[in-house]
């Protein structure tokens, strides 16, 4: 411990000496292996002021024509940028419309193909020869004779509003029979 204290003491003495040397000069008196010197602000600034005045008190300005030309150039650049933005927007809308049109065209073509297929299928199914072949395949045959069945008039009666009328139906049965 004693060696450590003496080492610290010698280091702090070296730091103080370096700090004094730093405070008195503009160069750093830092020694390798020693602590960095403490910063002490000096009372005097490190820059000097030279008294005097400007030779010309007025500010040099560019001629009005150059400023006008610069403003016109900036205005033209803004107008060109705005026109370019509008053109890009219109081009994007045109591309979107073109894509939508091609999708609709493909859907229309698909619908036409499906419609044509359905027409062919309907003509096949409505063909009497095809119907006879299908019926024969299912075990059906054409009748050998036909008979007409005639039914008597219906005894169910309805009222003026078209609803079934029980009393009207009972009276129709009495009259018929």
C-alpha cells in the first residue's frame, strides 16, 4: 500500500507541474504516462480584435436583371416539374386502364367460349335421336298405343278472391250427384 500511495503522490505532483506549465503557455505540457492536465480557463481570450471599419459600408448586390432571370429560371423549373408529375400520373392511369381492359377482354372471351359450349350441349340434348338413344340405354321404350283420359269437371269450388270454398265444393258435389 505504501508504494501505491507514493506512486499516486508522484503522479499528482507531475500532473500539477504539467498543469502549471499548461496554464502559462499555449502548448500542452502533457507527459506520456501522466494524468491529463486540468483545464483552467484563461482570463484573456486567445483572439484579438483589430479596431477599424469596413472600407465600403454598403452590401454588394447582384443586378436586378440577374435576380429576375434567376426567378424566371426557378419558376420555369417548377412548371416543368409539375407538368412532369401530371404526365407520370396520366401514364400510370393509362397503364391501369390498359390492364383492366385486357382483363375484361379475357373474361369476355371466356364467357363466349362457355356460351358456345352450352349451345352445342343444348343442341345435342334437344336432338330427338339422342333422346331415343339415352332412353333406350336407360331401359325405356316407346309406347305401343296411346290413350286419352278425360276427367270430369272439378268439384272444388273457389270464391271471388280465388280462395278454396268448402261450402261451394259441398254444393257442387250435391248437384253432381
